C-alpha cells in the first residue's frame, strides 16, 4: 500500500492524538506533510502549526489537489468523506495510520508492542523512559503525553520502537484491530476485558481480537503476559511464541514481593525466576501501576538493561498527563486528574489513591 519514493504525505483527520503525532514524526523524517480535519483547534492545531504542518479546516477534495504521494486515512474517517471519494477517483495511494507507523516509522526497528484493555499507556511510557534513560535512544508512539519528554512521540536513533498497541479498529477499509499491523520483537499483554462497546459485541469478540494478536507474534519473539487474568489465561493455552508471565504468582517468571507503601513512594522487590533481582521504589500509586512497572522491568531486562539502570530510571519517571496527575492543592485539598473511565479502571484508581490520603476523604467526580 505504501509506494516507493514517497515524498509528500497527506493525513485525513490529522488532529487526533495518534494522527497528530504521526504527522510530526513524518515531518521530522523529511516528508512534506499536510493534513485536514473537521475540528481544528488548540492544542493540536497549535502543535501542528509549530511543526510547520499546514492543516485545512474541513474535508474537501481541494485538499488533495496538490496530488500527495500517499494519503493516510484516520480511523474516524468514513468512506463517503469527500477527500476519500476524491482519493479513490484519482487513484491516490493510501494506507491506515498503523500501516504508516509500521511501514515508515518502525521500518528496520525492533517493535515493543504493549497491549491490553488497561495500563497500555503507562506501561509503554515506563518502557520508553527506562530505555531512554539507559541510553538506548528509542523511538516511541504512545497514547498519552509523557512528562519526561513533553510529548507522546519521539524519533530515536536506537534499534527499538515502543508502540502502544490498540485493539480498536484500523480504518473504514480495515475493521481489524490496529495492533495486528505490527510484528513484535517483544509484546506485553496487561489485561483483557470488555471495552469499546461501539465496535465489540461482547467479551468473546474482544478475546478474538487478542487471540489474533497472540497468534501473530513471531515464534522467536517473547510475549510477557499478566498472570492473574482469567481472560488472558483462556488465550494462552498454546502460544507459538515464547511466553513469560508476570505478577504475584509463585511460579511466574517475573514476580512482585514485599510491597510497602510509604507515601509519597512505594517500595517493592522484584524476583526473576524465583531469584531476587532488585528493590524498586516509585511514586506511582496502586497495585495496577506496580504491575505496569514489573512488565516494563521485564522488557528492559530482555533488552540488556541492568536492574541498577532500571531502578535509577524509575525514580526519575515523571508520569503521564491525566494519569494520577496532581493539578494542585488548595486548603489541604489535593485535586487529581485521571483518565480512568472503564469501571475496573475507576475502582483500581480509587483503591490506589486511598492509602496515600489516609487522613481525609477521597471524592471522585466522574465524567460519563
């Protein structure tokens, strides 16, 4: 789908978080980049303008009159979009966002693909930061703003690319999950639950998508999977790839032990194949975040990063916007912003926060 010698690229629906990041990466790689969207407003409009990317407000066929070599179609775009209609009529080469990421940004690199209903963004961000702090100079594309980098993407010179693997559908012409477009060198599976009721019928439908992902992992690659999720258990009967489990089970390859909450930090030991690997501390709150950290440590170990470097990197991790982000304190009241919207994520977030604020109430204001 992606021709040779592409020099100019147009992105339809460029103002989404992922598409905007892709546009900037393509610009940094030397392509002439344009875009269009129905809703062009800050902060994404300012972000793209600062990169020198021209963005047209509204979809019209005139936006393609400069005859780009490739059109990237966002997954919010329908087949009757005027730019899509013109694209087909004039036979412009086109692809989806994950195809562009895989074919251009990740070309020649080792993909680390982080999947799961919950925890993808935080786990991918932790991996990206640990790799960067250890000097591996990673490329990454993640669905949240990393405070360490003040952005959700980075082009590195290293051989590794960290990708948040989304189970959401790819485009109007490809209803398969986005994560099926990547061939992982390492894959992480954090959790599997019913989510995205707009495209998945039920839990079995979701499990089919993750089953397809596991089946697509090359034999020589490794899947690092959470050890205490019955839905994951159902999917791991006969994986073709290498498998490592992480969590709290005694027989898991990677194990958390001796957790001690001492606000503002939590301390815990990591065991690898039953042998102590290191003691870690983090200001991230909750069991779910400790598991995200454990998965990131497992990935770092596979890439030859010492436990000492991983420990030091973890202390310097500044978190992600809208993930337990403290916006301010007033008259002893701490205001925190968090992205949790799935019932499980809301429950885990509230449980995570309570031990750090024992002397008062925790009040959740939920935007449905």
